[in-house]
């Protein structure tokens, strides 16, 4: 089913509503899912009652942007890993992360470490991904040891460990080449990344009300208001919101407007981040970035981090992204260990020696059966 979020004419919405109502009833009655076609099975498995109710009650004009889930600031705030003093988050920093949904900037890389990196990133932008066979800014760490080594730098991983625990994996990276004179990246949020195809989430936390994934966002260029630095709506990681289909802003290929309150919008905060610094945020916190009004690219990269007990793309051969187009085959993809040990072994994994050398991995470890 194509769930590309546009407002469709009524004659198209009516049969979609009929089909979804049928699937909702099928799920509610607990009928066998194994006999369903793949797409319908995925929807039955991964859409909860709230998801069905939202899209049906709105007449296919609104839907949750991702799997609904809720987060409450923990009563007791304490680090989940013991790290050396230089990387320790203060109680106020931890509290501010749990209250706002983001924290930083922190220093990670010296000007020397950033030197030429911009040029290397711009060069890789021109080439096709060896992992996926087409041009994409995703997961270039599989073929760029310098990027991988930066991703696992202790200034980053030691801080993340205090929020997610000692054993950490990354399952995706992305380079953000924000071209000169380009529009904003509109307000968005994500929980389990069902948002990509509206059928299967990418990640499967045991408990969605936990803090189960973080985004680390590293500025390669100085970022500021003029070139579109990151901005956030503090505290909005408390809940996944609905989108209204259609709208005037664009998020890649999509066409939607995320719903949030006037008060939340008034609290928006922009965070300038200098080259070599990074931010940590919950992808569940509503965020985006303003337009780049300058004559230069605004370069940054991010990575998505999970504890080792979260499975990624279990039993999946490929995924589709409605926003970026394309079909991403997963045969050369895997999670990579950033810190600690992976005792769970839930996902395909790229071993460290494959990430340390040039060129895409030829060895991918299989998850435990
Ligand atoms: O780089 C940007 O402007 C957006 C980044 C973003 O949305 C993310 O890292 O999740
Ligand atoms: Fe994002």
C-alpha cells in the first residue's frame, strides 16, 4: 500500500478507509495473520489501535507520524554508565536532557581533526553508495573509515552511555549536505522509524516508553541562524504527534504538517553548534532546521544510537523510505558496535575490522537464531 502522505480525492480515500477498517477489525478479532499478504500483515502487526483510529476518524487526512508512544521524565535521574570525569554529564545536564529532549553542544573534534573532512564529505556526496548502489547520504560510514572513527569517539559514546547504558550500537548514519540557499528541514519527530514506509518500524524496543534511541548530530561547519542550525521544541519528546497530510512545507519528498500547540512553537529554541561540536537529542523531540541563506553548504552528519537490546530490521531484506524514495537493500548493511559488548546479538552486524578499512564490508555477521 502506498501511504505517501498527500490528501487524496474522496473516491480514493473511501476504498482506503474500507480496507483499513477491515484490517483493524481483523486485528481486533485476533484472526490469523500468517495468511495475509505481506503488506497487510505488516500493518496488522505494527499499527496499534491508536494508529488505526487516528487515520480512520480523520477520513485519511491525519495520521500519527510514527508509532505512538509516550515518555515521562524519570523520577530519579542518574547516569546509566560510569565514565571518566572528563565526559561526565552533570546532574543538571542529565535533567535538562530528560526535560527538554536534547542536550549540548559538547566538544568532540579539534580544528585539526575537522581539516579536509568537509572536502572528503563533499567528494563522497558525488559518488554512489557501495552499500546501496545509488547516491545517498545514508550509511557512508561503511565505506569511510574516517567517518566511522569519528562516530565512535569517546567524547560522544561516553556521554551517550550515561543515557542509554554501557553497550551501544549505531544502526544508521547520515550526512546532511544542506546546500547554499536551500529551504528549511521542517519540524519532524520519530520513534521507531515506522515513519519510513508506514508498514514496518526499523527498530524494535522492548518498551516504547523507555528512552530507546538517541540521535547524535555533529557539526562539520559552524552552524548558526543564517545557515540553518538545528532547532527544537523543548519537551515535545513526551508524545508522538499526528501529521496533517498536505501542507506547504516539504520534508524531502513528503508533504505534511506536524501538529503541535502554539505554546510549544513559541518555546522553539535554535542551537548554534560550532565545527567539531555535537548535540544529543531524542529523535522523538520535535526538531528541524531553518533555511540556509548563505552561499556555502552547511555540512553536518548524524548517527542513530541504540542499546544492544533493541533489534534493527529483523528478518528484513530491504526497506523503503517514502521521504527519500528508493529501496535500500540490507545485504551489506549491519549495526556496528560503538561501545561495550553486544550480548544480545539481535541484528545483522558489521564486524569492527570491516569498518576500519576502505571499501564496503564483505563479511556481515548474522543475528542469533
Ligand atoms: O541536519 C539537519 O538540519 C536535520 C537533522 C535531523 O533531523 C536529524 O539529525 O535527525
Ligand atoms: Fe531528524
